[in-house]
């Protein structure tokens, strides 16, 4: 409900700001987009890690990480069968819960800083975060992307208040989560509340829609797919303990958002849309050639 109220407030603010006149074309230049929405994440459970030749890949259970013990000697940590608390838990089940990229579903927020070039292409810096309340688990993505506006090929942006676009980007991702407290305590009894995290690169793609409310304000929607390519599992950030993935775990995030877009450049008037055809200005009575 909080996300819904936020969306309504943003749209209302845009309508107030844009109430000074009809929709008009917006000049090329700088803009800021603020979006809220939701994210749905799917991923891999039981991500396998590279032992780097220092540990066996299995020793009563799958390999998790290597660390130095109190004497400075290498200690290899594995997910092992847990027969001690309540119902027994198999090592593979512990492993699937401890090392997973299926996390981050929940509310989403996005900020885009962009520059439009002659109506055809926009270059953007994008920051997005999503996850559960109180940041118990979630992910953040920072990327650069290009946005193509195909409608410009047939209808000049000075002659319409709407836009449809396609985008692609790449950048850095990091996501954190809390494994099951019981299983976490079995593997790390000294730090039962420690969060785990994955980090790496990502690719993003999707479609966007936009409608201008005024020369400087528009409302829109982004339908974004993010494909993280996690390379490193952070076991304990404070101790610098990490494991490298054997191969990229499959992870897909779908994050639709509704947005308010603020164009900060100089705006110009748009003529009555009835005076335009698909290919350009139509000749109307009284219009200058």
C-alpha cells in the first residue's frame, strides 16, 4: 500500500506542475526520471563454487568457502548433514539455502539521469534497488544504457506528446540476503545473523512508454529485465571472505516501474496535433506553407 500511495503522490505532483498548459514537445537535453514499482526475482539454489585447488569439492557435503583458522592454517568449510536440531537436514538442502541467487523480490525504486539526442537516442545512467522491507534482502544495480526512440523515424518528437522506446544497458550488481537462521547457525555458529551477498556484472533490457503532461513533466512506465552475472559470493564482508562461482548462476529479475520524468532543458511549443500527419505537418486552411 505504501508503494501505491507513493505512485499516486508522484503522479499528482506531476499533474500539478504540468497544469500550466497542454502537452508540448520537449527539447533535446537533460532529464531526470524517478520511478517506483515492484520486482520479481528468480535464480539458482545451490550455486557451486571454485575451490581454486585449495580444497576438495566435496567432503561430506558441497564446498562453501575457505578461511584461516585461529592458527593461520587454511580451513575448508562445507555444508554437512545436520542431525542435531529437530528434524535432520541433508547437506544438499543446507547448501541450496546458503548459496542462492533467488532473492530480491519486493518493492522497487529507480532513478535515471539521461540526455536525449535529437529525439532519436538517449544516453542514461541508471540506479535501481529492490527487495523486502527493512532491507532484509534485496539487490542494487548501477548501469549505463542506451535508449532508442523508433517513433522518431516516422513522427517528429515536436509533433507528438507520447513516446515508445527500447533500451539496453550493462553495469554492476550486488545483492544480499539472510539464509535460514537455523541453517546459518549450523555453518557459522559464531555469526548466526551474518548476511550473504553476491556481486558481479549485469545486462538489462526492456521497453518504455512516456506521455508528456507539460513542457517539463511527463509520466511513463519502464518494463525492465535484469540479468545479473554474479561472479563472487561474499561470505563475510568484514573478514573479506569470498568464494568465486564455478560458472555464472542463472538469475533473472523483472522490475516494472511507473515514473515521473522531469525535463530540465528549454521547451518549445507544440502545434495542435490535428495539424500533423504521420509523416509531418499537414496543409490546413490558413496555415503558412
